[in-house]
């Protein structure tokens, strides 16, 4: 029967390797296990049965249900279809994705706010200057033209283009780091992030079980990625005696298959982990089977909680067993060459409990040798030891989380896995302190009705376990309501609603589901959590560049407005003509702004705390800078105008040319004032940007060319200055840069004194 013809009430047979096509209530289950990691976040297959569960049980605890989209890893079962399509848990998760509407990014909101403010200010400036000019007896047509030109000057029309280019360049840089950006503004948003909510399985961990502990009567061992099997001292272990026997049993007692070239394979994750452990010790299952052929397999049984395989060896049956520690110990009578007494058995049960308390999945190993014609049975076994498994953290995660912490970001784990497992991984990667509390999903059931104290407790929690997709979505909303900018990472279907709702959704490209990738703003092609840190840095650099070019652009534009306005009010000759203002906007504004938008950023950008999410694109310090340097540029231009008129006795086009060139070259020199606060005057993000120097040379060439090219000079109504005129232009245009250096030096001295 085709999966798309299944309807509620149908009875479906489930076998190992099947992908469940609908939500089903199990009526029969024989050693049935399902991989539900994409739906629940649990890293190992879940045992299924027919026993009823509570009506309010979360998906991860619905052991009598088989859910659409999960995979059967072992056993057989029979299920009655209870839901199909959008009525399944997978469908309900997809519905949450649709309902989790995306908000505008912080950058989009800030740009819209700034544009609105500038439009209002521009209208007011245009009206005031036009009225003032006409009241002073200026030519009506000239003042109307000047007002229109100043309106154009006051609005940074290059803002959308430069912002898009800055974001596109950041997107290109991210692509080189295996980060695919779905939305241009997403990179900048990640730079504004204050909280990173991350899934555990496949994001912080490898989603691949690994043997972490091997506890034998002869000692304790573990698997090292480079050294292979090592002992407690960290030295490579000698593979002999009890260790050799335990490794052979682990490799033989398996039905999984391992690909040696990439250590991937098919089958039970814990069996694959045992095969990898044996491989690092030089044991290959095929070689062992060639020497000791398999004669019988006893499948895992939920009643005995053990499985076994029997092999012919030296005229006997060599039976290898693995299973739950309590079951294997109960069936064992020997440990090594000694009898297994009650006290020793209790000691090993305590050892197993201590491993489980660390968040490890624990199996016990045993063996028996019986006559060749005997029937294998779980009795009179020789106990070999315990194996502790864990889905290990990714190698780069701890360093990446430390970088997030230095950058002032909180990293919060939100997973569907068990609390103990989540806590252990969180401690290993330094998300949580040892002994810190874990909040489980059931505590999030009534987020809307929580008091202020409970909200604060949740906002300060670092680990959330047993969380459903709907609760992940509620957590994102909780952080956003507290004013945080939230990044959500994940790879499963269960992560998709939160990825959609978060300010920035980050999906894993290699192991992530298609649903998660579609819901995300950024996809990590290498699944590296460390790439998030690079994206955060890039986002901060982009915002810094946008702010830098806006400060430059507006300080230049304000100077043009102030120069004309003060000249009109004071009755001075008009220092700038309408076409000259438009030329300045095209030449001295756009190209340097483009160059500033391509900067690599300051080296310490990740050592700063994230900016306040409520902070506008241009905050008070930036407006003070804009107005101050706008006034300095205005003073330099009007000063050159007065000196040219009173000292050099210039008039007409010659006088306008001096003021025009002074303002133009002063604006170009002003680019070098755009260094970051506290940065070196000579070595900073601006002076080390080659595009800045190219823009300055190009613009200076255009200005000189405009003076000496008759068609352009006639159109702009300027004339070539003499030597004295050029000296005046050079001296006056350097004044803003010199004052900027003095301001920086004074600020640095005052900063040192305040720290002392």
C-alpha cells in the first residue's frame, strides 16, 4: 500500500529500516526501537511498547506511539493509524512554523526609523532656508533651487545602495566560511544577538554515539580520537588480557555494519560505537567472523534486556552477550576466574549507576563457552565489564562558546533529550556550571501565567531539557519579550518553529532536515558551531561600517546645509550653488561611503559586549559627532570664504570655487576621522582599508579634473584657482582632520586619567 493512501484506522506493519508514514498507536511491539532525534532531539533510539502513557505525556515520552517521519531501527511492530498529514505531530510542528511569523530584522526597523526622521528634518530645513533666503532678498528662483539641492543633500540617498553592498560583502565573506545566508539583513542581525538558544543533538554534539568509558575488572579505559584506546593516565593502553576479550565481545555481539573509510555505518548507534572502538584497537568484525563463524543470533528482547551471538571456536560455542547491567549481572556467576558474589555484584551495579548519573548510556558485556551442540542461554555467564556511551560534544564547540561569552552573548541549551544528558553536555562545553539547575519542559507548560519571579528564573536558566517544539517557540518569545535579540540554532523538524520565530534562525546544513533549513535565515554548510562566532563578528563589523558611513555621510551633508544656511542668514555670497551640492553628493559622499562599508572592522570587535538591542542606528554619541564635525567642516568652508573675500580679494566664480573646493577636500580628509573610538590615529580600520585610499585618490582626481576641464567647470560655474587660492584650499580643508586628531588625543588622555 502506498503511504499516501493510508487513513486513520488502517493497520500498518513496522519493521527495521522503515520510515513511519503516519502517527500510529502500537498494538504489538517486539524489540521495537525508533530513531526520533529529528522530532524530539533525543540522541539514541527509543524503545517502543504497547503500555499506555499519560494523556499529557510529551512526544519524547509517548513510548506507545510511532510518529510520522521517525525511523524504525530495530524490531517489528503493528500499529493502528490515528493521524495522517497535518494532524500528525510532524504536521502540527509544520503548522507552528507557518504560524511563527517572521518579524522585521533589527536593521530593517532601524533603517526605517532613521529614514522617517531624516525625511521630516529635510522638509523642515528646506522650508526654513527658502523662507530665510527670500526674507533676506535673495533671488527667488536661486533659493528654490538651493532648497531643493539641500533637500537632496540632507538625505543620504546612497544609504540603501551602500547598506546593500555592505551586507552583500558580509554574505560573501560568510560563504567562504561555509555559511549560507538566506537574507542579507540576517548577518547584521546575528551581530546584534544577545542570546543564542542552541539545540543539543547534532548541534553541540556529533549525533554519533561514542564509547566514553570502558570499566573492566582490570581497569578503566576510554577512546581517544588520536591515541585510540587509552587508560586513566592518558597513555595508550596495551590491548591484551581482559581488555582484548571485552573488545572482541563488543565487536562480535552486533548486527550493525561499519564503513571503515569514514567510520559511518548502518545500525544501532551503540553497536556502531563498539565497532569503532574495536577498529581503533585493530579489531575488524569481518576478520573475527572469518576466524570464529557465527552460528546463531539471539535478538535483543525487552524482557531479558540482552542480546547474544554464538560463534564456533576451538570445537565449542563461544557466546558473547551485551545488555542492561542489572540483567547481565543477574545472569553472571563468574568475573574473570573468580566467582561473582553478591557484594561484588552490588559493587558493579553501583558502578553502573554512577556512569548513568553522568549522563552515559550503559551496557554490560559478558561471555560463555558451551558445548557445540548445546543451546545458548542467559545463564552461568562470565561478566567482563561495563561500557559507557555518550553522544560527544563537537571538538570546536567549547572554544566557540567561550568566544561567545567573551563577546557578551549568553548561550542557552534547549533540547528534547533527558535532563541528565543535557546537563552533562552543558557542563562539558561550559554552557552551565556543575550542579546548576535544569528546567524541564513540563515547567514551561504555562509560560503565559508565570509570575515575575518565575520569569526571571527562566531567563537566567542555561539548560532546558525535555522541551517540545511548541515550548521552544514559547521560550524564543519569552526572551524576545524581555528585549533580547535571539538566535536559535537547530537541525531537526522539532527546531523549525523556533528557527522561524527567532530574530535569526541558524540551521545545520549537513545533518539538518530540509524543514529546518527552509525555516532558517542562515545555514551552516559544515555544521560547525564555530562558524556562528565568525558570523557574529561579521555582523558586528557590518553594523559598525554602516554606522561609520552614516556618520560620515550625515556630517558632510549637515555641513553643506549649515554652510548655505549661515551664508544666507549672514548675507554672505552663496558659497555653494545647487549643481555644486549635487556634484559633492555624487563624488565626495558616495565613493568614500562605499569604501567605509567594505572595512574589515577593528580587531577587538568580539571583545566588546553586544550593543543594546533598543539602541538606534545613530545614538546620542554619533549625533554629537555628526553635529560637531559638521560644524568644523562649516567653519573651515566659511573661513576659507571670508579669507578669500577679505584677504585674497576674490569674488564671483573665483570665490565660490574656493569655498566649493575647501568643503570638497575637507570632506575627503574627514574620512580619516572615521576611525573607531580609542583606535590608533595612524593604524586603524580606516587607514588599513585599501579601498579608502583608492576612493580618496579617485575623488581628488575627479575634483581636480572638474576644475581644469572646461565643460565641467562651466557647468559647475567654477574657475581654476591661482597658487594662493590652492594654498588656502589646502590649509582650510585639512583643519577638520587636524582637529580630529587633537580631539582623539585629548580623549585618550582623559580616558587614561579617569582609569587611574
